[in-house]
C-alpha cells in the first residue's frame, strides 16, 4: 500500500508542564498556539500545525499516567489514565 494516506485531526499529549511543552513545539517545530483553556480540571493548550493539531494538557484530577494502561471510565470522560 505505497499510496496509503493517513489523515488525523489531533493528538493528545499529557505533560507535567503543558506550557513549556507547547512552547517547545512552537520554538522547535514551528507550531502556533491557537488557544489555552482549562478542561476537566487540567490546563489544555492547542498547538496548530499545517494538517494537524496537538492538544497538550496537564494531569486531570485522579489520573496517574503510565506507560500503557487500559481505558478507564471517569465521571464524564474515558481515558487511558
């Protein structure tokens, strides 16, 4: 399948320091910060690139990110933890 094309809208990244991570993607890879908000108790920063967006957020209350976890149901969302 040499002609395969993969298209996606966004990727989620969890960071202990979302602002520093977003600034790195802007400085090193030329992204553009297009918004900052708080969602479900964690800061979230949207970094835009041509054809893709990164959603970089902090840890939500009750989350303990790890290497690879099963999906878990929280009050109003589902996460790999």
